[in-house]
C-alpha cells in the first residue's frame, strides 16, 4: 500500500544528515530541528502558528481541550471516519454527535450537520477524508450562524487547497479555528515514527495549546492549565524537515497515479472512482473506489492472491462501533455511511508507483471485477 523504503532511498542523504545532526547535538526533545520544522511548516501552510505534538490524535485532543468545553457539550463529527475523531471527544467527557456523509466525496454532509445542531452544540469537527477538504465554505457559514468552533481534522489532507467563493485559497487545516494533522509514516508527509501538529491563526489559542501540550506549563514547574505530555521529538522533526520540500512533488505524483486509476476504471459500472469536492484539490492520501454489483471482500481476497494489497477504510461507521453504541442512533440512521462501509476499497497509493505497477494493478482489478 505504501513504499517508504524506495521513497527514503531518493532522499537518503538529506534524511541521514538531519538525523545525524540531532544525534550530534543530543537535543532530542524540543531541539532546534523541531523549531525549524515548525517554522518551515508555517511558511508552507500559511498558518500563523504550528504547534508540533506527539501524534494526530493528541493534536485533536489538545485542540478540544483548548476550547474550554464542558462535559456534556456536543461535538459534531462524521460517522464515516477513523475512530480518533470521536475518541478524543469521548475521552474529554464531551458528547459525540455523528452525522452522515456525502456519497460522492465521502466527506461530512452539511445538511446533516445543520439538522444535528442543538443548543448544546459547541463545535464541529469536519474530517478532510482521503485527501480532499470537506465543504468548508458551508461549514464555516453554519459555525458563524450558530457561534460554534470548527476544528479541522486534516490528518489525511495536508497540502490540499480549498477555494472559497470570493477566490480566496486556503490550505487544509488553516480554515477553522484550529486544524490538526498527523505525521504517521504512511501519511503524505510522514515521519519515521509518530508525530502530529496543530495549526491556528489565533494567538490566544496557540498560547493555550502550547501550554496544554507541555503539561499545562508556560514557565517551568508552574502549571496554569490541566495539560498533557505531547511533543514531536527532534529526530522525527529532522525527517519531516527533509521531506517537506518534496511535499508538492509527492502530491503531484499521487495525483498522476489517481488520474491513471480514474482513466482505467472510467465507464465500468461496477467501479465508481472517487468523487471530487469541486472547491478542493485532492492530494490522495488514499485512492478509494466504491465497488457496486460485485463482492468487495472477494475482490480483495483475489487481489491479495495476485500480490496486490488493498484496504477497507472504514468497515464499521462510528455509530456501529461497540465502544460508541448510543441509544440515540440505530442501524439505518446513516444510510450513506453504512453503504460506503460495505463497498469501499482503497488501492495502493504512494509516491513510488510507476506505470508498470499501475498497469498491473488496474488490469487485475478489471479482470477480477468482471469474472
């Protein structure tokens, strides 16, 4: 699904030099490489503040902690997403409120959000799923109308750009009050361990989140907030700083692979290619088909037999997960998400796919889907 070894070989000299610099300095925690990477990521994204943290889940939790929400406050998030989005809401004693998604983009459905807003709603967490932004113009308008916070889960969409009706273009994670991303190794910008970051243009929120991530501490041993211990280590920052100059190139490579897939599967009534949000670019963290009129799981097994990996992201929506079962929701309440869970299939997508590999993957998918 991801070829990190070949990617490393192309930038080995820069990666190795960055790691060696950290080892030579022995500044393994909060070293110069962390500061350097944060500054470079601010320049790349246009975010006023980038706060490196331990992972994407920590980023989401710290973001919500900074908003001053109280137990029982409601946070709206899509039901078709990775579990971390709801996990941090529940961990903080907040109430996750899930909504359905769009069939084409697989992102949060704005009308479902509108219907879910109550007097207890305090925040919306749109997820920029698989590499393209949700409908942020409409989501931000709803948030302004109801005085809600917006925390973007941009863990799969770093580098994606959203264009508003007035022509303004912003990057994923920089449109809401706070944005969160992950540097898990398989991400478009991934480190060689765990890592994440928080984005904001709000000085006060940035100050509070930096403190929360550091045990609630601004001055050593003086703790003003209830905090956590979450930090990006210097070696991971060195890896990310070496990769960041290549991110646009990585995105373009993924987009070329997606175009190859699109053209190969166009017109096949059993394979629906990923729909596109018209106002967002797509950076293709995943290339996710919808398999219709065929057995998705059988196709996956047959591909594996031919040496072709594939994955199902995600087989169980949040409202059907055992840990998040809620009397408010029953099977059938979120028909689009439930249908997607039964038919989505993600194919290999990474920076090292060449035409020979793409031809092998697509020819086998087309052969097997028609058996």
